[in-house]
């Protein structure tokens, strides 16, 4: 009798609309009380979204049945063009469900109080809830797959045995349940609203950038860890935002971060790996394989063009080598010299230095380049002592009496040479100092001379018996200042 509270649904279609009968439409006033029950399906035919209205061809707006019912209870509701998503929860599929046959029997038995108790001040929707008719695939399909477990109500007739549709584990649900959810969302303002395109793009870009930056220049395992961590953050953020009725699409996050991870790994494979191979090729001549791989694995690539670094320079020379070579055949001299260089190189590389070059019978090595080595001064002294001990153990010291000079300071290290031929080396006053300290061993009667700065750094951590001792002060060629030098007691003649 109250037309204001009665709304009939119709299914709008461009060619075959489903509308109420003319008699029903006339009885309730078709202009105001017949509204569309359509949902805007997504491209995959799954119902996720709702609309407050549909645009007619004549330019007018037709409100949806769900919005119309909610607006009649809350006149302050206004039409909106923003996309909204149905907010299904654990209570969405548990609406009280009555049987029309039972209600008819209840009416015949004149149990009017039962009607008032069941339906007074409530929204009542008439529809089909069967396991074969009017079934819709919606975003609630995962909940529906566990069974609807609908709250079945009866006035007179008992629940019919064998009625299983309300517990059916189907991915589709009755269309009337979608309309119930739609009305609840409009009334409660609980629709899920997607992020704006700009906000979503910003979050997706930031996530992809983090994955890319974390993956480039590192191993595949670390890249996967970074990818998994970002995806976990995305999922946590999506869950948190959903509690505030804001939609952060999981598929977007998975797609963007996956693409970023794949792109970064391709970059690492084709670009970064090529750069590493160039570094490996350039430095394999100067340092041992394990040390080279350690440098490359650290991710701190040296600047091949040249850079200023604090280093310690190692210079060694064989005393009386000219006389020695004159007493042996050329073949024997080369054989012995190669054995000597192998032994010296092994000592240097064992302590983290790189063999820069062999100059006749001399060895030049660098500690502190091309990668960071904060204790390069200590490593250089240990290498020098190790070399001397090795020569003694292998009885090579008498054949190749070796003098060593060490100096620490700032040098330019990098590739030096022409476009066709260049070498990685160090240039600076510290190089000259180390070379002149080596030759000054003849003056001081020592085998090892260490610059004061190098010695002081070494002595800070050395034991009392192992400390370097002062060997005197020297006026090195080309230097105005007097240089204080140190040696090890065991390396005095």
C-alpha cells in the first residue's frame, strides 16, 4: 500500500531488457519505483563494482535499485561518478533467508505478529536463491566456494530436507545477495574506493624502483630477497588500506615489481655483467683470482680512469742481481727469477696487495687499491715480513738477497698509458719514496726500510716483540726534509 517503500527491479539491456509486467509497473508507479538491478561487470565478467546510476541515451540518469533503496532511507545520499567496489566480508553471505511458501502458510495461519517481528523496520528483498538460477560470479567467489551457510528462517513450515543450496560450495552466488550487499554499502558508506591513478602510479613506481635498485649490481639470491620483501610490504599495505576501505590492487603490485625485477636481472646479465667482465679482464693480471672475485662481489668497482687514494707502496729489489746473472746461463737465470717472482707475488697477494709490475729484478706492489683496504699499511708490513721469511725458508735468500722499501701516502691510481697500451699503476711522491727507501737499505745495512708514517700505523696494533724499530734518519734523493725510517730487528745485517 505504501508505494514509497516499494521498489521493483528491472534488468536494462540494449536489445532485450527484462522489465516488470505492465500491471505491476502501473500499480507501483513505474516512473519512480522501477530501477535497474544491473551491475557493471569487469572485462573478465566478474562483478566487483557498483554504480549509483546508469546514464540513459536521452542524457538522464537512472538510479540503480541498490542506491534508490539506500537513498530512501538516507535522503542525504548523492549520486556519484566515482568507481566503488562491493565490500564483502564474512557476514555478507549470511542474510536471513525466508521461503515464500512458508510466508504464505504463515499468512494463512494469520500469524501477523510473526511478520512484524521478522520484517518490521528492515529492508526486504524478493529474489531467487537457488543453486542453478540467477547465479553471479563476483569478488565474493572465494567465500562462496566455502559454502554460503545462509541463515535460514521459518515461520510455520520446517526447512525442507535435502535443501542444500545454502551450503553449496559454488563460486557463484545468487544475484539477490549482490543487491543486498550493494544496499548495505550505500547505507553504511562502506564501499571500497580505489586509489587515484596518480597515487597508484606513484606507489607502483616506488616499489618497482626499490626492487630494481636492490637487484642491480647484486646476486640473483639477494635480488629475489628484495623482490619478496617489497611484495610482502605491498600485501601488508593492501591489507591495512583495505581496513580503511581503500583498494590497493595486489595484481598491480605483483606485475610492476615482477617487471622491475626481470628488467633489473636482464640489466645485470647484459650490462653489469659485461662491466664486471671488463674489470675482471683488466685486473686479473694484478691480483689473485679469489681477491679479484672478492673485489667484484663487494659491488665497489674501481675507477679505471684514475682516482686519488691513500695507499702503501711496496718496492723490492735483488741486491747484486747483475753479478748473479753473469754467473749463470740465461735460461737458468730466467727460471730462477720466475720462481722468485712467483713466491714474492704469492706473499703480496696473500695479504691483500696487488702486484703492479716487475721492473727487471724489482717488484712493485700496491696495498689499498683498487678496492678499499683501511689497514693497507699493516698489510704491507706483514707482506714484507712474510716475503723475507719465505725466502729464508725456501733457502732463496742467499741466492736472491732482497731489499724492501715501504711508504704510505696519497697517490693517483688507475690506468696510465696510451690508447693502445696502458697499465694499472700508482703515481705520486709516495711511489718515489718507497723506491728510494728500498735502495737506501744499502746505507743502513738493513733488508727492510719502512717510512715513519707506515711504521707508526703498524706499531699501534703490533705486539711489543713485533714492533718496528727506528733505523735512523735519511735525506732521500729529491726530498728536502729528513725522513725518519724504521726496520724490523730481524732484518738488520
